[in-house]
């Protein structure tokens, strides 16, 4: 896909200013408008026709059109005023959140806890099996038996927690 030149980007920025965008809004909406224009240029329209097509779809209000169409990827001023942003919101402000990195960062702590609990559980299971092999018999009333039961509980807990987080994220 062809990328736009600086002159073309300046023209798009001027279109956003003409439609009433503030400088902050224009900087957030410019990549989205450029994406729309590049899409039509990829289809085969020249730059001027692609801009006209985007403005026609926007019904001569590109700011409102782009805010509504790309609402999920934008952090607007009214949203940030109601809640205190965390580090992930600051890093991904005015950036595309739809491609997955934002979701990965938001779920990192939970995934790390699940991985640690699962690892400890598997290590306890391996130690219990090694203890049983060394003794030549399986005894539940020993540290090996306690490690076995604890390992099964930890692995089950981590698996259940992982499953419930995935079910909740789909809703």
C-alpha cells in the first residue's frame, strides 16, 4: 500500500482543521483519515478523489465521522477526565489499540500469576514423582504425597483461573 507524502498529510490535516478539529483532535484523527484515504488509493483512486470519497462518506464532517468509526481506537478527552489513567492508557493514548498489544499489556499481570502458579504446581508434581520413584512405593502420608496433592490443586487452580478469564474477556 502506498503511504502518503508529507504534502498529502498536510492537506489532510488542513481538511480536519477546516471541519473544526482542534490540534489535539487533528493529531489523533490524522492517521485514521490517512488510513481511509490510503485504502481508496489502494483500490485505484487518485489522491484527490480518495479525499473526496472520504469527505463524502463523512458527510462533510470528517471529525465526527472518524470519531464514530474509530471510537474503540481513540482515547478522547471526555473519557480521560472521568478516570485516572494507568500506565497502559498513557502509553497507548492516541494509538491504535485494536491490533492486540494493548490487550496483552492489560492482561500481563494476570497471565504472569497464572504462569507462576502453574510452574510451582508442575514442579511439585515432578518432585512427588521423583520421591515415589526413589522410594519405590507411593505413600500419600509423606512430603511427596503432600507435594502431589498441592501440585494438582495449584495446576487445577491456574487452569480454572485461565479459563474463567478467557470466558469473561469474550463477554
